[in-house]
């Protein structure tokens, strides 16, 4: 009888050799099957935080006009040095990025810096107060500290609920003004992402808002 060693397809690289050790059976038709492996340790790569220009702000007509005006002014103030192409390109690059930063602004991105819309400073403060009250109750086990913890917990829940409602309203307004009219492809891309995220849930419509 032939024995097998089963492994996943992505682990095929780790199996170097497979051999049978005779004389190690237990009065059965099977023999001891040994595999030589060499698994590689997976390294967790942390994404570094970085900043980018909020180019999506250019979907607004007013911002586009401001960007054109700002870019024209910076190009007019450039020192046109036709003898050196590299310096001319660097000046042009500084003019383009400077005008974009001045009109659109910058956004900080990164895996460990990313926050959802409802995670505001007020919500952070309420959550810290709730955790502090809970630690005080666990240390003392007094009813006064427990009542204080319950009060802070309910206050944090109300603040989070209100922040979530406001964040969804802001998200709908941004979706309508920035993506709805001028960029239909971006609009449907966001709708598809929301469909995949909330597709298994049943979301009802309470009223026209």
C-alpha cells in the first residue's frame, strides 16, 4: 500500500525530499513516511506612513480653476533656463506640486495611521474616559466607581452613535458632490466596495434622508 503526505500548493517549495523508513512499521501494511522540509519564515513588512496630494479635490470646478490660476502664476515666475534641461524640469515639477499642495492640500496615509471617519477627537476622549473609569472600578470594586463607569460607558456609546451618523451623512455628501456628477466611474467603484462590505447585511430605509 502506498502512503502519502498532503500539503497545500503554496507550500510546495518547502518539501525537499520524501523517503520511507523500513522496519518502523507496526505489523501493518504501512511504513513510516518522512519528509524533509525547509519552511521560510514569513516577515511582516510594515507599511511606512507617507503623504500624498489630495488630487480628488480637483473634481470640484472651483478647485480646478484655482489650480489653473495658481499654476499659471508659478510658471510665469519661473526662471526659464533653456541651457539646462534638468534644472528646468525641477522648477516645473516644483511649480506643479506646489500649486497642487496649495489648492488641494495633503493627506497622510499608512497602515498604522489610518482611521475611520467616526473616530474623532471627541470619540477618542470619551473612550479614554470610559477605560479609565473601568480600571478604577476593577481596582476598588466599589459601587460608586461602578456607577461612574456605567455613566461613562453610556456617554461613550451615545457619542459614538452620533459620530457614526454624522460620518455617514458627510460620506453621502462627498459622494454626491465629488463623485456623482463629474466622475461616474469613481462613484460606481465606491458603490461596489460598499456592496462587498455590507452585502450580507440587511439595511432598511427609514425615511427620505
